[in-house]
C-alpha cells in the first residue's frame, strides 16, 4: 500500500516537499493554517537578487502541488504529533486526527514583531512601516504616506530584531540586508525623485549576486548607506520622522528627518513551530528554531525518527536554499520509509 | 580577697575591649565632619539619646526586625544577644546581693559560682539560681540553632550565609565555647557542692555520679575564661566588631547623621556595624533570579573591612535598594555602594595585625578634577517662558507611546507647558552618577539647571523615575519636581482631567527609583484606582521587585537581566491582569520583553481613559497625531 506522508506548513518548503514526495510515489497531505497555501510568498512583490516576480515562483509551486495524490488541507492548525509504532498520529486544533508514516515539518518563520522595538515607533507613528508592509505597497502599486502624500525621503533600518541581544535574538537573519537593498532600488524605481538612506551595522551580502545588487544600488540608484544603528525615532511637528543615529564611519552623531521609515524585520521561529515543539517534544536551539539532529549531515532530521524538517523552521534561509532543503527532506523520507518497510 | 589565676585571660580580654571601644569611638568622633559632630552633641542632650536607648534595646538585644521577618533567625539572634545581656545583668545583681562585697569587679559576677560554690541552696538564693539557669538555657537554645545554621542554613529559614575567614572562625569557635564551658564549669562545681538549679544542678549531680566533679570543674573554669578572653581580643578583627559599633551607629543615626556623598567616619561605622547576617543576600534578586551569590551588601561590607578591591562587587548591583529596606541594622547600603563606585578601582594591600586593629581612616581619594570639561561642547539654549516644564528623559524617548500619552494628557488638561527635551535633550546625569562619574554628571546637571531656570517654570514634570530622583536630590532648583504620576493625580484632583473608568484589571509594578528611591508609592496607585481595577500583588511598595533592566548594573549580561525580568513578570501576572502597569519607561521596556501580558505606563492608561470630547484643540497649531499603541475601548 502507498505510504502516507504528512507535510505541516504550506509555504515554499512545504509545497516543494509535497510536490517531490508525490513524484516519489507517496500519498501526501499538506496542512496549511491560512486559507490558501504559499506562505510569505503571497506577500512579497519581487524576489532578490534578480527581482523576478514572486508570483512566478508561486505558480511553479502551485503547479507541482496540484497533482493527484496531494491533498491540501487549508485553515488547519496542527497541534500535536504523537509517534506510535512507526506511525504518527497528527491532531489539529479542532481535535481532528490524521495518521501518517512520516512527517515533514515546514512551519517556517514569523517576522519579528517590530512593536517590540518601541523606540522605532512601529504602531505608534503612522509612517513607520515594516519591510512586509512595503512589499504590500509595491504590490498595490502605490507608495504613499498615511495622509496620502508621496514620500520624498525614506529611511531603511537594518537588523530590526536580529543581532539584538536586548530582544533575545543573537543571530543574523541574513536576508534583511539584501531585502533592504532590493527595496531601496524599488523605492527609487517607483519614486525617481526620492532619496533613500539605509542604516546598517554590517552589509552581509553573502549570496549569489547580492554584492552586485548592493553595488548597483549605490552606483545606479544613488541609495545612501550609513553605517550606524538607529537609536530612536520621534515625530516632528511637520509630521516628519526624526531619526537619531550615529554615522560610525564619520564618527559623528547624526540626526535627520525622513517621511517614511521602513524596518527590516528579522526572522523568528514561528509561533506554530514553537507550540509544536512544546507539545511534541521536538528539540529547539538557543535561537528557538528547531534544532536538527546534526548540523552538517542531518539538517533535515529531527530528534524523533520519522519526523523531518524542511526550510526556515530550522534557520533563516532564502527561497533557493529553502527549496533545496525541502528536496533534501524528501530524500531523507524516502530513505526512512524504505528502511522501515522491513 | 577572692582571686584565682584562671580569671586572668578574661580580665585581660575585658579591659582590652573596653579600652579599645573607647579609643575607636573617640577616633570616629574625631573623624566626623563638624556639622556631624554638632549633630551628635545635640543628640546627646536631646531626644536622640532616649530614642537610641530604646532602639538598642529593641534591635540590638531583642532583634525585633529580624523576629518580624524571620522568627526562627530572630530567636537565634535574640537568645544570644538578649540572653547574654540578661546573664550579665542578673549575674552582676547576684554578685552584688549575695557576694561578699558590693560593687564587685566584673569577674566576680561572671565567675560567681566559682567563688561562691555553696550559693543557691535554698529560698531566695535557689530562686535566683533557677533564674540564672533559665537564662543560660535560653542562650544555649539559641547557640544550638546557630551551630545548626552553620551546617544547614535551611533550619533558620535563610538560604545563604556569608563565608568566613580564619580569624572569624577562631572567634566563632571561642564564642561557641563560652556558654557550653560555663555550663560545664558551673555544673561540675554544683555537682561537687550539691548546689545549682534545674540545669546546672541536675547536670552536675549526674556528672558527679561518675566523675570527680571537684577536679573536673577547674579546667572548665579556665576554658570559660579563656574563651571569653580570646573572643574579646579577636573581636575587633572579626564581624563581631558589629556588637560595639552598632551602639555608636544607632546613636549617630538618631542624631541625624547620614551617609552623604563623601566617605568619612559614618561610612566606617556603618561598615563595621554589619554583622554579616545574610538577610541582604536573601533579599537580592541577583541571588534568587540570576544565581549571583557573591556581590551582596554583606560581601561588600566585608570586602571593605578587609581592605580588598571591591570595585567588581560595587558595580555588580541593580541599585534597587531592596537590601536597604531589609537590613536589620539599618545600614544605608546603597549610598555606601555609591561611595565605593566613586572610588573606582582600589589597591589591595595586605595589612599587618596592628593595622587591622587600628585601620587608618579608610580614605578614598576624591575624583581627580580634569582641567578640560568634557561637555563643554553642549550649547546653551534659550527655552520658551512657561509654567510647567515637561522633561520626558532619554528612556521616555525610547518608549514613544509614553511620550505621546503625556502630550495627550498635557493638552487635555489645558496646562501651559513647554516640552523641554522634545527635540532631544541632555541626559539628567543619574546614569553617570551610578557609574561613579560625579564630576561629569555635575556638568550635565548644571546645563539642565540653567535651562530650567531660564524657562521660569514653577513645576517640572518628568516621566522617568531615574530623572525624577536626580532632579529631586541633586539639582538645586527652586521648582517643584513631580513625577508624571504625581502630576496626573493633581490634575485629577483639581478636576482638570476628566477620565472614564476602563473596565480593566491592572497590576502595578513600583519602579525602584520612584518607590524605594524616592518614596513615591501611593500616587501611581491612586491614579490607577481612578481609571481601572487595581489588583494587589505579593510585591508591593517597599517590597517591590526590580525589573532587572536597571542602569545601575554594569556587570551582568543581558541574559541575566532577562532572567530577572522573567521572574518579575511571572510574579506580577499571577492574577492574570489585563495590563501590567508601571510608571517607568525602563521598567516598561524591560518587562514587556518578558511577558505576553500588555505592559503599559500609567500615562498610557490614563490617556486612553480621557473623555475624548474634553481634548482642547488649539486651532492655530497643526494637529499633532497622537496614537496610543492599543485602543482599550472595545
């Protein structure tokens, strides 16, 4: 009889894994908490570094998951996985139970809740937004301030909730830098008369063609990069935002006014993933992401045999890495189910 | 004349310690500043003297404060101190009434039984013997507790006791030997003569039944005298120095002497008054939340006494003041720590025995003045004339919801105000002070003081307890300083602020610098009661906890701070409040990272309770968009 594999989380990793499991001859159930699969991809506008539309990737994922043998269950939040003699009982929030021969967890990440850095004023000042909010603006085609005006100067703050001991996140989310560069270019593209200032600690451009994009942003788009963290934001009487920072290259304190401030929210372990790890005894690391069985040659394996990880539930990853990681998870599932046949 | 060589050690010890105490007291008195000397003289002929006698009786003998907070530990201290006092008192009376002469030398009272072995057979004498035995039994019961405490501190309900040095150990052993050796000496003598009451008499007759009591008694009288003598001679080198010093401290305190911000004799008196009881260790959150057990005030006092470099200890402290509140001796621990911070790194040097008995005045050099002031680049501005100044403070600028709420409140109240640091201001100076950098802090204080003077304001309102404390204590301003909780309370009372009642359950966290630091406990709670349902927590007022985010600690990691914050948040959200309220931007920031419960400053809650129609809009000014993070009306 066909083996049944459950995939929890219908984002990039989950969809990719589901598609490849089906190709490998398994029956697949894909659980997604939202009304439609796609995860964060549904919110993005264009992807770095080549700036292709995110909808193209979504189309590919939709195609591979629309095959027979893949059942997509949306609006379902998985609560608990119980291992029972090579079988897994998976229950959702409403108490419905499913069984599976193997499980892939692809619960992904949540964006850091920027309200937690109150000094940046997210949720307090209208024109402080996050990178995710900006993507929505790009998709809608209009970048405007809360009162409908077009911003002339835009500030971008890197490392919001990443590399920040005070919020308990020591790690680098590694994609916010390149997202900032991409978004800075896009702002300049949409609003040619605008000025964009990026406030960074370090530019971490460690991906294929990232550094090139960073260079392009400076040379072709005139984006200003200032090395220094923003310390606080306030609102001036003219509704502009006042940023206090330090230009650490010039060694001077800096104060400037911008119309809009974009916070590059980092990646955190998803709430769903945290709950699952508590309820099902899955190990977490100090960074709260799932801790794989081995960092080098078992990055898809969990501490429970038959449960595997795919994608950003283990660490921050870009889409390319997520897709590779999901395929690797499928390969581990194939090995596991072949062994357990006996 | 009654004499025996065994009394010599006791006599040497006693005369030594009496002379020593007088010499030290005279030298301390000499080291006091002129005003403090005058205070002491006035105190001697005034109320302070009577108060001190009362306090010495209640605290140094009965140990009332320890009894209240920890009855078993209190009993232990009381039985030793009060018991010994009674033993001396009644021993002297006994010697006076029943001895050969009146007005005897002290040793005759202490060794009464040796010189009067036949005493106590019948009638009044027997009753008195009974009393003396009862007192001895009282002391011995405390001694048993003390010995158990050394080996298992749980018994008396205290988690950690301070570690001992060699001299402390010898002194402790001699202290422990005093009463058992008295018991045995008296018992043997009683056994030999068939006297003694329920304790010494019974034990004596048992011992005499199988031992040569007459011969056995003498060595124990020697032991008794030796242990007394050793204890007295070692006393100045050990923590037991607190016994005589505390008397001086109580009198000096009642005369109105305070630690102040300069080292001096009063600092030394306080340092020697610490008995290392360890109550401060139990009170310290660094101990019970972050597992740091070597920096508490008892260790600081001991380190200073031993001439160690205490700067690591001095700077590893939240400066929350919880230990000041709990110290049974009433030592001003946090001000003393501030003095050590100002001293910075000190050189550790081995002292000779002579130096240990007579420590040179532990002078701390004043901070060396630097010719070039470090904040000379600050530009002096001309503020607008106003009635009320609102000074948000740096931390409030990092928590803009508080700042916005205060603007809403100020606008709604119709007060003529000037937001002094709206475009960023100069630090109030307290963080520098906490880091021991007083001179630099003074520059900032002078800068801000001039701004405030020039504005002509009569009231300054701040949102930050850290600023509030320094405005109150270290700015010499002729203006009323209010924390915003006090200001809001005034507005409510005078009817300038119309508020709705929000149907919310609120727990209040008292910030250290506002509560213990400045004595403002009730106003924030009154304001909260006006707009919401205030729940009681287990940590109210003086017993409130520190959020862990204190600017005062330069040594602990963010992880340790968050351990403290999590413990505090867990305690304060036990009653499942809708809001965990506080009145400090730093507390708000620290606690909101530690709990899922909404953490809000009281100004945010009040701003949300404002009856909206009551907001007066000035038409000639652009509308300031004020938004509070979460709307409570639903």
